[in-house]
C-alpha cells in the first residue's frame, strides 16, 4: 500500500512540476550548478587530498623534506644521509624508501621512445603495501639492471603479454630484465611509467654528504600506532641532538637553519594545489547554499499561490503528515533531477581539468567519478531538496494564523535567505578581485631573461657518443631563421633543476653557513639565446673543454649573498667535479616561479660538467623551431627521442596556470552566486510589491508622493542586502589570514578593493530592488483600484 501511495504522490508531483515548466527548469538548473560544481571539486579533493593517488593505507605514509631556512630552502629534497638516518628509526617507521627521478630511451621494434619513472630502493613498494600483478618487486640484493613496468606501459608497449616478465628490454642501450608488473591503480608519482633499482654508493650515505646531492624523495610508513605527531617529534629530536653535537659539519648546518620536515602523503601530493582546492571547495559550497536559498525563496513565493489548494486538501481530510510528505516529495524530486543534471555536468567538466597548465596536471588526469562520488552527489542533491523544501512546507501548514502574520513570517525567512546569498557572493567576488590583482602583479615581474622567440625541447643523450652535442648544435645553427642555439640543463620554468650544496674556497668561515645553489650546465651561446645580461667578467666559451681549466659563472644572487662587498671573479667554488674558478657574473634569473626570488645559481660548461641523462635544446629565431629541432636531432642521431617541445614563453605561462585557473573558476562561482543573490532579492521585492499593489494604489490616491513610495519599499528591500554585505565584510576580515598566502603584493584585507566590491554589489542590489518598486509606484491608482 505504501508503495502504491508513493507512486501516486510521485505521479502528482510530476504533474505539479509539468504545470510550471519554467519554474521547474529554473530550480533544476540552479541545483545542478551547485551539485555539479561540488561533485567535480570533491572528486579532485578525494584523489589529491583524502585518498592520494588512490593508494591503499595512504594515511600512514609520510614524506621527508629538508629545510635550510637561512638559505631560503623550505621544501627541499633529501640526500643519502637523511635516507640512512630515517632507515635507522625503526621505532617510528616500518619501511623507508628513497626515489630519484629518471628518464630512459626504450628501444623496441627498431623504434626509440622516451620513458619516465623512478629509480627506487627495495622497500619502495612495501611502503605503499603494493603487490605485483605479475612477477615480483625488487629484493634487497637486486642488481641495477632490473625493471618493473607500469600497467599502461606493459599494455601499450608489450601488448599486455604475460611473457614480458622475465624478458630483456633495452633502455639507454643497456639490457634490463623485466621482473614484475605494477597494478594499474599504482602511480607514484602520477607520471611514472617504469621503476628501476636505486643503488646508492656508500659515499652518498656519509655524514659529510648532508645537504649535498639532495635529489632524493623519501617515503616512510609509520609503524603500528605511531601517530604523525609522534613520528615528526622523533625526527625533530634527532635533528636537535645533531645540531647540539660539537662537530664542524653540524655547526655549519645549524647556522644554515637545517631541519627535516615530515608531511603526510596527501599534503605532499597536493603541493601547491592544497589551498586552492580547499578554496574552490568552499566556493562550490557557497554556490550550492546560495542556490538552495534561492530555490527556497522561489518555493516560498510559490507557496502563497498554493495556499488555497492546501486549505481545500485539509478540508477534504488530508492530514498534516500527508501534506508535508507531498510537499517534501516535490522538493526531493526537484533536488534529484537537479542532482542528476549536476552529475552529468561534473562528468563533462572533469576531463577538462587535465587541460589546465597547472602543477599536478598528470595527477588531475587520474580524477574520475566513481560510485562513491556519484553517491555523494545524489545524497547532496537529496539533502539540498530537503533543505529548500522544509521552510515552504512549514509555511503552507500555518493556515490558522492570519495572512498578515504568515506573510510577515515568510518575508523574514526570505530576508534571511537573501542576506546569506549576498554574504556568500560578496566574499567570493572580493576574493576573486584580490586574486585577479595578485595575478596581474605577478605577470608584471621581469623573469631576468627574454622568453620571446625561443623554442625549447628535451632529449635523452645517446650513450657512448661524445660528438653528438657538437653535431646537434651545428645542425641547429644551420637552420633557416636561427639567430642562436644552445643546450642546457636545466632551463627556466621546466621544473628540472638540481639543488646541491657548494663550498667557497677560503670563505667557509666567512660565509658562516653551508651554501645551497642550483647547478646549470650550458653551452657557450646559452646566455645570448635567452638574453641573460653579463654583469661582470666573461661567459662560458667554446675553449672551456674537459682539458682546459675548470671554470664556472655565477649569478648576481649568489654573488650578492656569498661575496658581499667582494669581487667574485677569480674565486673558487666547488659543487660538481671539484673546485672551479669563477670567470663571470650574470644577471639573476627567476626559473621556478615568477613570484619566487631568483635562486643562487652556478653555471658550468656543458663540456666540463655533463652527467645527467637528458638535456634541453633552446633555439632563438623567427617563429617556432619545433620542426627544425626534430630534424636536427634526427640528423645528429636517428635513435634519440625528442619530447616536451614548447616555447620558453609557454613554459613561463604554465607557471601562471594555477593562478589563472583559480581566478577563472572563482570568477565563475562568484558571478553565479551574485546572479542568484540578485535574482533572489528581485523575486522577494517583486512578490512584496505584487501583494501590496492595492495598498500602493490607496497610498497614491490619498496623496502619497511617488518618492515616498519608492523610499519606503527601497528601505525594506535593501535592508536584507545591506545586512548580507555587512556580514560579508566581517567574513572577509576573519578569513584574510587563511588566503593571504595565495596573494602577491596585495593585502588580504584591502580596504579600497573591499569598498569597491561593496559599492558595486550594493549598486546592483539597488537596481534589482528599484525596478519592481518603480513600476508599481508609477502605476495609475484608479486602474490599480479598479483591477482590485
């Protein structure tokens, strides 16, 4: 019987909505915007923060990062020394692993392709509690020429053939044995395609290597009931004891502000996305709540038209429970239809996330709507339907009160809803304005070089071919329209830099700290190609070969910090391959992010220091040189793959992608919320004016001036809006500390900006209130009274 009753009630609810299709569509779209935005953002939050990369037991995994606060290094990678020490903390960690970025050239079926991945220590997969799909993972005595394939490489390159395990493949000209296949869901890091054993030489584990060759990422699984705080305290106590020890090295690292920071895997994976994601989640909730408030206002408006219907139903014997059941069923139906539409919108929007040029784009490609997220969206939709349906249902049942009392109570509800809508819209618009001004300030920063007209690409160096670089440069230089060409590693804004410790000969005590700098290997025309100015001395030249004296060029940041009031020319520094004499000083280059200060940098000759397996090509010329680069590399060595071809300007723009995406999405959320708020206040005033048209006619007939009518209703209409704006100002002042870190050269509570947004929204609200009041006050009182 109850199923049959539910079927009849649903049928009636559908008939009610079909009678007012415009109303139903407006409500469904309003709910869909809020549900779609929330589900899409929550799906990203789930993949990035709640369940990082879809890993099992990810909440027990932590990442160790080094800090040299006096040197401006806060989230640095670790050296072999830190890896050795964390392995010894068996009371805190059950497994510790280190990984190091790698790239290989895979030779298969006569073709060369590039693979990216990690060299990992044996406990890597145990840290993440993973088991292979086929074969095995690395053992403690594994040799360096073994490889574990990711599921996607196994299927795309080897056809998913089980016989791949145990076979030999060729990477960088060397033979590797495939020992296992990782699960399809395991992607650490998100872009990893293969893993090989990481064999750390004994000298990399010495105490003297602390802060040097810091290119390891350390993962540690907490032991048993050890909490994050307890694990962090264990490490901090060790570092404190290390600094207190009476040894020269520990004295140096103490002066450099050395520490080891432990963070959760979710926080590490999220990186720069952490705060923006929480902000977008909050913005999406504001849109949803604003939409629910707007729908509730629409239903309250519609409730007055259904008062007679409810009175008849009660007179015919309907119980209070039956009426509430029917009204809530109508609201839930609207919420469900809005939720399904919102989920469809979210499913269409998610694939677009990976198109944003932002940090973590590879990780965003893993985001999808699984069954849990679909359930989340539907539950949220039904909860929204219940939320915006309760108040109108209560109002319709208050039949025994006077119409004046019911109308007054309804208007109080509507005013509260409008105030909430305006408050949310104000906060989002203020925040969007601040981020937009911050983006504009960042875009005006000079990077220290000229990116226009420079095409870049990366390649993997061929093994056993020392003449490859010279042949490649010759082929590039002979291309049409080429002004200059160079090889380098790393290049600005490519996220491939290596930070390492360095020493200054005879100045160790004068510097008072362990030096940290970025090492860059370049060919002679690099500075001319990217147009970095020479400040003093000379640049690196073709005569700087492996058989000539070891030299280097430093940047102005390093010169200013470590040679204050001195001439650095002729001084000697040691980072790679021993002591190198400084022959020149060049301008500082911001190579990580525009808003970050330039890092101290040491430039070495590509011929004298060239140990990394990959490098970048830079070509300055007229137009894109992508085709020329491909042809030149193929001419120099047909088996060398070229990848990541972009202009230098595009790489710079990519670093602004997160700010631009955040401004774009917040603008969309803020404008949507503001439109809903304006629509809400317009609907309320239009309804009030409609209900009091007869009163307005009498007032005018009795001599009331039009300005008095306008003033009376304008005050009544703007009261809720002004309250919402005041609450918004308080909310911005309260939350300023939270989003201040996302701003650049802009105060979190900028009085001019806040006042401008306040006046702008107040003007729009005034227009929304003025229009229905103006029409009613301009009506002919005789026609109004005759109509009544």
